[in-house]
């Protein structure tokens, strides 16, 4: 089994080496010419691209330039926790009102409404019907709420601890146990090896609310 794991790590490292030789990693990624790019007065950069599929829908994404790599030692898992709290109460939508409203206008949680947290970013996705302009307008209010108006109600934080602990438990499969072994090798001497987005169970279960408020104040930068 040890030989098998070492072989996987070697192949992974070899593929990274081959890719580095083929491409200049300092080159900027090319941007689709059909994308319209601009910046608002508040510094938020927007990208717009017309797409006819799916029909009569607009897909909105809010990309926040903050992920688990920005966590302090006592915040491991709180970037992902912040993502969850975005659905548990904001300035304009108390507690679960946000999800309830979106579902009431035909938006399905999981399919049309979702989010994820990675090492370097947190991304919220919202697929909105365009037949009613009021719904589209309110969708942008949702994006604003996610960007800087999450309320972090202490009761909702307590309720969410169990949800994320269960995510942590379910994720402890063979793939995760293998990552625990090869990440310290692949990301040697890097903070990435210590900042998996799911975090540490003991921190998720016991952190003080000020720790997550400190993360959102210091870490979040809109793209």
C-alpha cells in the first residue's frame, strides 16, 4: 500500500513537472473576446457574457477573493463556515428567508442556487429566470447581501456547527485520507498543506463568533 501511494504521488508530481515545461506559468490566461469587463466605483470588477443557453435565464456569480489560505490558526474551516452563513441570515433576508424567497420564484437549491469554498476563493452561484425584472433586481440584492451583509447571528452559528461537522465526517473517505498524506508532499513548505477548506473539526465545533467576524473583516476582497 505504501508503494502504491508513493507511485501516485510520483505520477502527480511528474505531471506537474511536464505541465510546467510545456507552458510559461507567468503568462496571463487569455480572455474570451466576447466577455465585457468593467469596474464599479466601489472596486468590484464585473464580467458579462451573452449566452443563449439556458434560455430565459441569467447566471449570476459572486467571486470573493478569499478562501481557506487566509485563515489564522484559530480560524481553520471558517472560510467555508462563512459561505454557509450566507444562507442563514443577511441584512435584507433574516435567517432562512433568502432561500425561501428564491425557492418561491422557481430557483432550486443545489441546482440553481449553490456555493463553494476553495483555498483561494469563495464563489456563490445563482441562476435566475428573466421573465420578471423584479426577480432579477432582487437577485442582485442577494449578491450584495452575500458580499458584505451577512449577519452572523450567534444562534445560527450554533445551528450550523452540526451541519458542517457532518460534512467533515462524510468527507473522511479514502480520497481524503490519501490527500492527508500527499498534500504535505505536493505543497511542501507551503501554507496550502495546512489549510484544507473543510478545516479542523475541533475548531468548527468550538470557535468563538469573533473569530469568524475577524476573518470576514480581514480576509474578504471582492473580485
